[in-house]
């Protein structure tokens, strides 16, 4: 790509910003940290990171005025990557903390990982392809990625599922729908395999930008 | 299935990786971020940075080390040494760490584990336990005592009891070091590891005594450890992380082979 792809990583006080911003920069993206909606202007893609609880994440996004801009961004078909909690809140609701309404740009609900031998599910686990997808180009099927979570979404539409992982039960560890992507694992903490997924994401955004130009 | 982890530990003094014997005769081994990046490329599943700087001026320097390391090594990062409050933990996490390990501070003030777990989640709170064998009377069970201040100070805490209490207080992981084996290259104290691992449901990281790949296998198989940590055998390039993982895989343990992940 001749011009670097600009990516806004949303900062709503709920994530380790160092790793994700540096990992995106390492794969060639021009990264800005967006703590307010105006920082989402003039970027090609947004990344919604996040650790912690769904309820407080939604509160923080609301306080910073980011809730509607994110919804509009995704509904307009613009590229977005949700990671971990940022992936879970793409769905309509989460059972965490007694139940909370989330962004609702994907149909389905986030539920507790049941029958898990240990919780949180923390560590390196294998990610198995549900279907071939460019997000995983160059990544060997079954590769290990780094997870830290106790909940996972159940997409209403199985067609969006790109990869699955098993810890107790089997859950969707990666989804894609148009330009919207979600990962339950942390690519920014998953060494070479994780950087490859981020690089593929940036590449998909670049291809889309080139098409539009 | 979750992979068993292999973790190189970097002792950091005034911003540099050092090695020595029992904190003496420290020699400069390089830049922490650079070494961590190299280990991540070689297949380290996690990096532990242990700040052994004795003085008070450490904070700023160590936060900068954490920031630079998290910017270059894209694997989970655990930072230990001298963190004594929720605020200090917050600063270390903001600098890019995923977990903070508490040792002496947790023994001195056990509620600190709870306060940090409530604020940041148990997955981010590691309790490091340095344990030493107690003389065993005939017919009685082997016991271990907790030692603090880098092994210099004894406590009257039983290591297994302290482990279960630390988990109840909020620790999401235990880093168990045998002071009898540390630096001796005589193998991990698998009895100590198994005594603790059989009593808790959180992951146990084995530390202290690694001589070669076979020790990593016994720490997991006999010691029931989820992860194995070592310093000198990696720093001195006696064995690579790949050597260790090959031995673990040959023994049927699930490990992440980095060369098979990306084409």
C-alpha cells in the first residue's frame, strides 16, 4: 500500500492501549488513539479493544459520547475490529453482571462460558477454522492465540463464525460480517500469529479503501 | 486445550537485565525490551520482568522498561517487584503489563491482593511465593515455609496454607519458587509444586532449579504445574525455548510451537 491505513483505537479507559497500538503500528498501520468521536474522523478503520466488565464498558463508551458514533460507523459498513470485550459488546446483550444491553450490531447474546474446566479462560488455546477467511491468511489452522475471558458471544447467525475454540464448550473465537470483524482472543498478545491476523485486517481495510478510490 | 507455558524471567536492575547469584555480583546482560522481543520470537509464551532495584528511584525507570517491552514483545507480560498499592499496579498495567506479581507486599498486607483483584480482575493478580523446606520429623508430612525479601527473611507462614489463602483473597495465579533449588540447577521441587497445585484451582507457575528440558516435563507432569519459568538456562543459551518445548511435546504435553503457526 502506498499510503498507510489510518486506524483509530478507541480509548474508553478499559484496555491496555500500549500493546494494541504498538502491534497495529508494527504491521504498518497509522494509529491514532480515539477518546472522543472527533478522533474517528479521517480514519479508515476503528478498533474496539477492551478488558473488564460489559456494563462498565458500555457506561464508559456512553460517557465519552462514543456509543452512537460506533453504531453509525458499523451500520454504514465501515471497517471495524472488536477485540475480546470489544468483540462481545458488538452483540445485542450480555449476561455479565445480571444482564446488560450492548451495541447490537450483531445478533446474538454474550453468555458465561459453561462447563469450563477453569475460569477465567486464560492462556494460549487453539483456534480452529470454521471456514476459510482472509483474516486468517497465512495462519496455520489450529494455531494458538492468547485468551483472557469468562464470557463468550453466541451469534444468532452461524454464518458469521470464522473460527471456533474449545474450553469446556466450543465458542465462536472469530467472526466476520462484511467489514465488521470480531476476535475473542488478543491478537496483540498472540505473537506472530496475532500480528498476522492484525496485518490481514489492515490489508482488508486497504483493499477496501483502494476499491472505493 | 490450553497450552502449557514456557516463561523466561528477566531480572531487571536500574533498567537493565542483570544476572547474579543471590542478588550479588550482578552483571549487565542487556536491554530488557530487546531480550524480551528475542524470546517472544523464539516462542516464549509469556515474559516475566522482575524489578530487583533496591532503591526508591525505581518507579519511573521500571515503568519505562515495561512500556518499551510491551511495545516490542507481543506476548503477555507479567511484572513483579516492589508494587505495593492499587495505584502502583494501575500504573504498571497502563504501561503495558497484563499481570502484576506480588511477593513480599502480599505477605505484609494480604488485603492488597483483594483490592487489586476487585479493581483489575483476578486474572491480572499473581501471587509469588518463595518457599523453603522445613526439616521433617520422622513420619510427618513435608512442610515448607514462606520466605520474603528475596529469600533473606523467614516468616512463620506455611507455604501451602499461604497459597490457598492467597487464592481465596483474589490471586488468579501462583508463581511458586523453591528457594532450596533456586540457582542450583538441580531440578524443580516437584513435591512443593504438587502440594500447592493439588490444593488450588488457579494456574501454578513452577520456578527455581531448572537444569534442562527434562525438568520442565517433570514440573508439569509430576508437579502439576501449568507453566514453567526459568532464567539462567535461557539467558546463558544452554537451551532454547524450542528445546524445552520439543521435550514437553515429546512427553505428550500440549505446547505452542511457534514455527507451525504462521506460513
